[in-house]
């Protein structure tokens, strides 16, 4: 099969289109013929080697997590899906490879594609949808009337999270540039802050939850200060915490490194009587099925900026690397 591979960890590394062995289908896996692949910032971070501390990949390796396609083969113990089913998924941490013609995915990580979405639209959903669900529903347990601050509202996660938070009944504040104000307002944002000209800390107070996605340490400190006592900050960019290291079962030297990396933020959190959690999205077919219901009911809509042809996967990565994409970028494989 044709596939894009990473030959070495590097910020300057380009993906290489090559012939690659078709994936093995284990007894609990489905083989998916890839029609479209969602492009995510995490793809860039994995390529760069930013996550190799706890997500080591041995080059050369495949890249890409989000997929929409058709089941063409099932493992012996698969019961939920059959050949011909249209599905979508965000594949597991060590089963990357949606920038390819085929990918084998664990049955439990897969859900039926929303009937009202195209393959390109469906491929834009899994990672941002699951990230938002796990932050706001699973961890945050957001209730009606609570106040939520979602950073970068016009980005992939932000655009989905705003819609989900509004569905849950929250008051939603977000940051974006003035040119994207209309977009985030149309998604349901109640309070919109122009990050180029305004300081969100002067406008926000006593928030229940912050969905944090900015690597700037000063933004993290400000975000903690706008929380009310007992509020929670859920970070998508880190630093990772000892709880995260325990959940992954990392070795004690790595646990020590992570403990040191998060020492400063954990000290601030304790002082302010708030909580801090690092979220690294986990694939979950059941949660994706719940998201499918919201999409088919018209409650949540995909937001897509550009669709690139398969041969231009590098251009797609470069485009999201600029940080200017609105919503999601997708690669059309078939």
C-alpha cells in the first residue's frame, strides 16, 4: 500500500511517500480502507519527537490518528462491525498510520460514521471530539450554568469544545482573533476575547473550568488565576503530571522527570485551591458513538478549513503548523 512515513524525529522532517506493508489484522481488529484522514497538531508533535518521552516510536514509522473509511476485513473476534460498514476513529497511540491507504484499528476504538457527514467531514471529528468529550464530560463533568473558558476557539479542539460546552448548558468564553469572531459566535460562544488586543485575565473571573491549549507559561498562570476556588484547569499541552505517569505505567526515572517538570504548576495549584490535569486523549469507540448521536441530531457540526489531496500531506501539515487554520484540516486519501 502507499503510505507516508517519518524516517527520523525532526522539526524539519518531511513525510516520505513510500510502499509499505499492509497492516496485520488481529482477532479484535478491523481493517479500514482509508478515505480521509484528519490532520492534527499532535501529528506534528509526534514527528518532532516532543512526546517520545512517553510515546516512543521507532523510525521509520507511520503518522496520523484520525480516519474515516470503510471496513474491508474483520478479525475473528470482531462482533460490532462487518465488511462494508462506514466507520470513523482516532487510532491508538501505538497504532498510528492514517496517512495511508489502509489501517488496522482495535474494534473498541471504532464507531459508525455519522450518516449525515461526508468522509472528509467525519475524518475531522474523532480526535477533537474525543478530546472535548473527555475534558468537559468525563473529567470536567460540566453542568448547566457553569462558566467555561476555552482557549483558541477557532482551532480544531476549540470549535468542537464550544459547541459541546453550550450543549451541556455552560456559559462559554473564548479567545480568537477579530477575523474569526463571527465563526466562534456562530458556534455559540457567549464572550469573545481578541487575544491580540485584550487580556483575558482582566475580563474573566471565577470560572469553573479552563480548557488550556497554549504552551506559554504566562498564559497558564493567568488561566489558573481566573478559576474560582475548587475550579479545574485541563491542559492539552502540559506539563504532564505524576498521575498521568502512573496511568501510563512509566518507569520510575521517567516518573521522576515528569514530577520535576510539573512541580511549579502543582505548587501554584495547591496554593490557589484549584485542580490541574493533563489530558492526553485516549481512543474510545463508545464515546465516539455518543458524539455521533449529537452530530446526527444537528447539535454539533464539523468545522473544516481545507481539504488536501493525499499527495499533499506535507502541505497539510505545514498549513496547520502556521496556526492560522480555522477548525480542521483533512487529507483526502481516496
